[in-house]
C-alpha cells in the first residue's frame, strides 16, 4: 500500500483507521489483576484454522472460560493486521450479541454506526466502504454470544449476509452452522501458554501445577489457567478448585476491601437477576467491571459475575434463592460457585430430588464439602447412565475426576465380549482422565480390531502427551501393538490429528507421501489440524517433487499454514 494511495483514497484511509481501531479495541484480554496482551498470550486452539477454511457459517462452542470470545478477538486482530498492508483484505466486523437489540439487528446499510465506532470514524467512513466489502465477499462477521439472540431473528439476519463468512460463538451448537468445539488445553498447549506468559518461570510454574495436583478441569480451561498464573508463587501450592482460585485472585485484587467486595456481590446478583448496573460502578470496581451499552456496566467476564453472585447468595438464610434457578442454564455457573464456597450437600439433595443427576455430579465436582453417601450414590447412578450412552453423565464423571468411574469401567476391558470392550474404550476415552490411559494402553494389543480402533480413538481424546509415542507406534504398524492393519493406522492418524502435536509431524509427513491411499488422506487431514509453521519447508519440497496426490495434499495444507498454495 503506497503513500500516494493512502493520501488520496478515502476508502483506503478509512480501512487503515478502522484496522487501528480494531487493534486497539482487542489489544488486551480483560482481567482484573493484570493487563494481558492478546497476541502475547494467544495459543491457537487445535484445529481452528482447518475448521474455518472454506466454511461460510461456523459456530465456536465451549463452556465459560474456554476461549470463545478470545478466539473471535484474535480473528479480528489478525485480519486487522492484514488490513494495514493490503488494498483488498478481508474485513472483520465484530458484534457482541449482548450489545444488540433483537428487534433492530444491524443492517449493512446501517454500518458503520452499529459497529460502536468513535463518532469521528463514523463520519470518515465512505458510504460505499462496507457495501463494497460485502459485495466483494471480503466480510468476516464475528458475533459473540450469539445464543442470546432469538433463533428466527438471527437466521433472518444471517440470510442478509450473503457472501460473508460468519463466525459466531455460543454455549452449544446451532442449526445450520458448522460446529467447532474448543478442544481445551492439553500438555503441549499448557507448556506453550506458560512460556508465553513467563519464559523465565515457565518450568517452575509447570512443576507447581503437577506438585499441587491441579486438575485438568482448571488447566485445560484458558481462563482458569490464566488465573493460575496470576496467583502463582514459587513457594506456595496452587489452588485445586475453581472457587478457591477465584478467592485467591479476588484477595489479591481487592486487598480485603469489604466495601468493594460487598458492592461487587450485590451488583453481580442484581445483574444475574436481570437488572442493569450503572456505569458509575466501573471506577469503583478495581478492574472487575467495564463499560457496556446505554451507560451501564458489566463484569469483564461472566465467570466473575457468577462468582460474586454466588458469594451474595451464600449470605442468604436458606437455599431457596439458588434452587429457584436450578433449571436455568444461565445460572449453572452461579450454582457451581455456590457449591465451591461451602457445604453443597443440601444442594445435591435438591438436584437428586429433581432427577438431575448429571448436574448433581458437576456440583459435587466443585463442592468444598459434600456428604460421602451423596457422592457415592450420585457416582453409582452416573456410572449406569454413562454406560447406557448418556453423554452428560460421562461429562459429569470427568468433571468429578472420578477414579471410581475409571476403575469401574476399566474392569469391563477384561470382558470376553468385544462389544463390551469396545463400549468401554469409548467411555474411557470420553472421560479424558489420565488414570484411564493406564488401562487403555495395554488394550492396543486386543485381539479384536474394533476394540483396538476405539482404544486408539480414546487415546486421541487424552490431554496428556504420554499417548503420543504409543500412537506413533500404532501408525507405523509395529507388531508390538497387535495385528498390523490399515484400519488401525487410519485410527492412529486421526488420533494424532486430534492431539495436534508437532511431535507427530515427521511420521504424518511420511504417511502423506508413502502411505496407503486411505492413510494418506487421513494423514493430510491430521496435518491440516496441526497447521504448524514447521510444515512449511517440508511441504514446499513435497509440492515440488512429490507425486500428484502428495502435491495436491501439500498445496491444501500450505494454504492453511501460510495462506498460499
């Protein structure tokens, strides 16, 4: 982009100003304790690039703190950087659904006013700029928390965005959109995150995670892992429960200020109940609030709202203010924090009486204290439900970090019926508990091919790097892991793609060039998920000297790695 063009083309001038606005808006990840630069702390979710390539409608799903908003912010920032150097780049448009009126959703003709730009930017925007962006199919529409909008009105809005790529975030999948479920951090991601956070103290922090016994429920979630870095001290153990972690950050940020704490608790509960908070609270909040629409304030993250609302509810004389909302998913994190702040036995009793066994298990997972008989009875019920195929029950057992569940299911791996062993391998994989790996690894030698394939798939769901070498052995077809067959090699390549570790690159590149046709295709998909910069040089070589199939795959993967074929 030359100086002459920048000076005399109003669209190009606005493009640059708009890009700088986006870079400034999303420069930091909101945090009450520290200013965290987004680009310095960003760890790309495994498979995100591959999920977005060539898809016009995508929904990014995940629990609170999984990184949905951060992923959209990074997409806005990375595309804004390209806008500074290219004449015809893709142009991101970021909307927060919480700032929108369902009865008057933004229209292309209303832009840029509905993008919350500064008045001077709105004035300087050429009328043709955004219509041209849409007409030339360069628009990337990013909508955060889209499940806050009515489905019918959302669909009408999306229908008007023809030619644009639309990427939204939501708690769960939405009809008509390709779902990319955020995979959560595994060992390699945590290590990368720690080094970006503090290269000097990364190893000490990682050692502290291990010695303190911090569960995967905290380390796999980007928001809670970030908070762990903020409370970490070399000579002290780290919190192992979410409520304790939030207590630690709150203590550090507020210095035991009772007045601010009470203000945050009361305001959080009021917002949770649907009453807006005045923007006057922002200056008094010690960084927990930020400005919102219509001169209101909101918490920097919904998890902080849930935490302080739970603290307020703990002061109530009975459980009624909590049990009134047990069926409302918007209150689930409040309920879980409530459990983490004290004894949760009465709460679990209420959930069991409602027949909500999965949520009862999640409450037990977060509880500071709960009766042993309740823990045992809920675990027993969840075991049966998980065996019958109830995914929510399996997720609850995983969140409970239930050794009893792992041991109970693992016993079925000795069953003579291969269908029983296959189902067991599926469940152990979905539990994603490190203890289950000890039981799955020996089953790589199972005499039944279906069992072996599901064992390999289960290992691919694991969050520990310990499974990488056994999977590489399975990919090579080493006789030590059982009968060599193409189907198992395909399963191993898929699993390595799920793990998305650079350690798998050499083996997958070999399969890309020399494997059986079915294995080559799966190896290519796995390499697309990994999308590592380390692939550039070998793929460029394959693109020049490989056979026709290898060259085709190399070009497709290069498109993901560096944007060119």
